[in-house]
C-alpha cells in the first residue's frame, strides 16, 4: 500500500530531521539543567526538610490529619462550584447557541453582542464584576445553599463558559450536512423539533471531546476565586494552610499535583470519548437517510 501524501506540509528530509533531533536534545538538556539548578537551590535553602513536608506526607505528623481534612474540604468546594458551573454553562450555552442559529440576521445581533462581549472579557474580571455588581441589584443569592461566595463564582464562570459552549455547539450544528435539516422539515417537523431531535444530538456527539476539554477549563478557573479572596476552595485553603505552617512551596506543590491528576483524568476522558465516537462509525448521511425513511 502506498504511503498517503501529506498535503498540509512537506515531509522533512534527513537533514531537517537531524536538526530537529539535535534541537530537541539541546532543549532537553537545557531544561534538565534549569531543573537541576532549581532543585539544588531549594535543597540549599532546606525546602526538602521533613519539617516542611511532614504535615503533608507523614501520617505521624501532628498536623497531617488537620491539613488533609482542610484540603479535602477545599477540594469538595472546588468540585461543587465546578459541577454547578458546568451544568449551568451547558444549559445556558445550549440556549444561546440555539438562539443564534434560529434567529434571523438582525434579530440575533443582541445575542451575538452578548457572546462577543463575554468572550472578550478575562474570566477573572467577569467573576469580579459579578461579585461587585450583583449585590447592588434586586437579585439575592443569599438564600441559595452553599458557602459564602459560591454563587458569585458559579455565575461568573457560567457567564464566561456558556458563550464558549454556545460557539462549540454552533460549530457542531453548522458542521452537519444541510440535507439533514431539510429532510426533517420535509417530513413535517417544526423548527424546534428539527433542532432538538435531529441537529443538537448530532452536534453534541460531534463536539463532545471539545465540550469535555472545556470542562477542564471550568475546573481550573475555580481557583481564580482565591485571587479575589471570594470563596474557600482548594487554592484559598491551601494558602491559609501555608500561612500557618510557613511552607507555601510544599503545600502549593501538593495542590498543583491534585489539580494535575484531576485535569489529566478529564483530558483522558476526552481522548477516550473521541476514540469511541470515531470507532462508532457515526455517519451524518445515515442519520439523514433515517429521517427521510421516517416519512
């Protein structure tokens, strides 16, 4: 079988591959050198002493249980805020994406304006804006369950991520063949039925890996609450623990590893989902044929 021709870029020759290999080795050695210098400096300053690491890794340390109890509560708060923001972002994002697709050229301009505005704002500014402005409005989040600051964080994350999800869903719908919508309308379906039963399920399936990847972003963005001192999530509790034990490097290293493990698991879920979708042999043309056959 002949090797498929690459149409995106020229296949590198032996000299280019050799230069790339040399560059990779040199960059790797430089990186190892920097890491070695950093480790040496930390060792000279006593950052590897058991006195600093004991509260985190030694069950016999008197502070070990309290430290991990607080970190566990912080992780629970992080996951609660992330789950709430993810669910609300999916709901609001689906509505925004659907509205943008269904409205006419001029009537959808307000929706487009809102999407572009929120996409252009840094998420930390969005959270800060909600935190400062929402209490001045008639909207009262006080009766809602949760710790102080939870809903300001959730609403801020929802505003930002819902518009991203709206664009992901819109791209998924637009990637489908136009014939599917036309076939559904030909058998008497309303526009709402076409969107909800034909187009959106396929768009979700097509864009599922991208949606899961966005969930990683939501989870990481919960730590922005610590910058504002808004909510006692994992990073905020870690900072408080580090202030009491005077070991910020050690505590933040452990918290960083916790986030890496969780986000890596979500990333692998996205890869696994993409492979399953690819292996399922989903074909839009087949779905169109089923819709037509339903007539």
